[in-house]
C-alpha cells in the first residue's frame, strides 16, 4: 500500500567530499546495495571553482589543505550527528600526499569527533581490499588532472604498503571531470595494463570510473578497483552490514 520513502534502510553511510564535486556520492549511491543510503558533507577544496571547474592539473597545496582543520573537522562532526554507521573520506589525493602514516593520523583525528563512528579513507580501504584479494602486483592509473608528481606519489603510497607497482601514470583523457567518457577510459586502461599486473587501481574519487569495472574485469581477467569502489567496500565493512553490490567487481566478493 505504501510507496518507498527512503526511511527504512539496512545502513546509512556518510562521505566527505570536495565542495563542488558530485562524483563520489554519485558513484557511491549508484553502487550501493539495496537498503544502503549515502549521505554527503561538503568540505572546501581550493582547487575547485563554481560548477566543479578545475585547472588542467591540481596543485598539491589545496590537496593537503583539504584534510587540515578546521573545515573537514567541522564537516565530520556535523555528518556524525546524523544516524549513520560509517564515514568515508572521498579524496584520494590527500592520501597520496600525506602517505599512509599521515592518512592514518587524519582518520584518527576525525574519528575522535564522531562519537564512535568509524572513519575510512579510500586508499586505506584499497589496501585492505587488495590484501583480501591476494594481490601483490598492481597497475595504478590516475585521472588526467593528476600531474606527474601526484601520480608518482600514488605509486609510492602503494609501494610503501608492500605492493609492487608494475606501471603507473595519468590516463591520457580530457582533463575535465565531466568530459570523461567511459568508453574512452575503458579503451585506455585495457591498452595500458601490462599482463604481469594482478589488479588495477583507478585513483581519484572524482574520476568517473565505476561504470567500466565489470567490462574491464571481463576484458583483462583481473580485479579492477577504483577509489570509490574501494571506499564503498571499506564503508560497508566498517558499518557492519553484510549488504554488498551485485556488480562492480570482484572486490565485493571478499
């Protein structure tokens, strides 16, 4: 008799996103299994302008500033006031710049503001996912707005976690979030993934990528993990729910 009103759910999770970025919450909600809802809080990001516009490459200073107090702390505290089970940081770049120890410090600092709600970063979740998948050799690809330095920091991040990065680089696609074409991304990754890579990581929570996961896994016969699929995997585990997507890659089977 009654129509669905969104109130009865299995779990609610939160995500902290750059103020002008719709990518993370769009992809997280698209992947979310039935009964899981995603709620976003916005954090100022100095490299984004009105309408989500960015320069062709993003500088490191605003990347680092994104996870510094007080803005993200205030957003976390407000988000934690809602009835949610876990909070994710939807921002790969800061993990690359801060490295694992710095990323962990941010998670711990923010977790002190949540009243017990766990805080998860995309990259730390990716490490957990690759460990669960038994992956050791990795291809790491970045969005086109990651310059050579930021891309190199990404490779160093994963190598510091005892993963062998066999290749890495920024995808040679239009450097604009809304200009990413799934077919072009599929072709680029399929062409540039070496046979000795056991899995692929597509960094950047604002990188339109989850729609090609299944097709790439069928083409390459190896796990494909994106920043947002890793973050959702981490959030679902942290939230203590058994709900899992029915698609979007091998990651959700572990």
